[in-house]
C-alpha cells in the first residue's frame, strides 16, 4: 500500500522504534526491499536520490514500477516512495510524478533561504497528501576522495525548520554518508538530545546508516530517531554476492550467464541485509 511517510513515522517515534529508508537503484533492489518488508510485516520507505532517479529512467518510471510491484506482489505493508536529498526542482518533479514523500535538502543554503524554500514546499507537499522531510546541518560524506566530517546541526535552527510544518527532520549529528573513516568520532548524542528537546514530537531522521555500530543506532532511537537511511550497506552486500558468483565460475555453468541468475545472489543478499536492519530498528511486526 503506497502511503505518505507521516503516519508510519509518528507511530515509530511514539513506539520507540525506527522505520528504515532503503535506497533503490533498479528493479532487483526494489523487489528485494519490498519482499523483505512484507516478510517482516514492517513499514518501509524506498529512497530515491536524484542520481538514481535519472539512472532508472525518471521518477514516473519509478512510480510505475513501485505501484506495479505493490499490486502484483501483494505488498500490504505501508510503503512510501521518497525523494532523497532533493533540490527544489526535483521536489516539484516528484510531486508531479506521484511520489508519496519528498525530502528537500536546503542544508547548504543560509538558514533564511532554507526556511523560505522549505515553507513553499511544505504547502505543495501537503496539498498533494505527501510527507516532507527537511534538513539542517549538512551531512558529510565522500566528495572527490575527501571524506568530510559530519556537521552538528544547531538545535535552534532545527526548531525553526521543524516549526514550518514539515513531517520529519534530518539533522546532522556527526553522521556521514558512505563508509565511516577509522578515525570517526561517533554520533553526537549531546546534539541529538538537544535537538529532540527543542523539537518535541517531531520524528528525527538519521542519515548515513551504513556502518553506525548497533549500540549507537539503538541509543539514537531512544533519543527520538524514527527514520534511518541505509544505502551503501546494501550496495556492498549486493556487489560482494555478485563478485562471488563470478569468482566461483557460476556464469560459465549451464545458463549461468542469464542475467536473472547473475543478479539473484545480490538480490538475496539485499533481502537478508534489509531484514537484519528491520530487526535492529525494531520495525518488524509494526506494519
Ligand atoms: P549510507 O549510504 O551511508 O547508508 O547513507 C544513506 C543515506 O543517508 C541516504 O540519504
């Protein structure tokens, strides 16, 4: 069932668990994540970055694929199609294409501009029964081979953005996208606690879920995190399983060259990884 992410995240925040956002890259990814969610009876958010949107043939293609799978695979758990780190224009495109949720990432703008653009998009999203996530405090990651340190958001700025009527808030707390460097200092729980004290019931979003130790994930959930984004980890297990297939020479046996066979180990690896995360986040059985 395609829904906005508002209700599932309000329930998660109240129930002290988190819903996973798993980014999709293609049909196999989408089918694996939906299958895992259904088997776990868990709500799920399918994240689509602008790059992945282009790669998959545009937002309308994705909406068609996800809606088709929900119907034909009999997916009854709540599913949201969510634009990840969208620009203003990409948000408008996803509204038009029929996504159920958007993230406007205005974290690189001065706070006044982030507020102005977020305000406009809140109205547009809600007029279309969609949920909207906004971001304060840029979340670092690898750019041109340099791994940036995750920023910590200013709790007062978080409160300003939260008060604009958004449905959930991403705030930097030392987290970064991709694999964490060995000298990473960990999440700033002090910042997270200050943010949740200012923003009350607002579900908070933890980006860069890959590689955050389980105990830190659990602690973040106790401090108001209700949505956790995972992307790189699924990519890693998919690629490892696919590499193993070739290394074992399976593509040379019988019709092992059939793409449906080639992609199967990676597909199954994503299902297992997503299930493991749903257990960790506490969303199993919460559909
Ligand atoms: P990772 O790739 O580090 O898991 O981050 C995913 C993410 O935050 C998407 O917005």
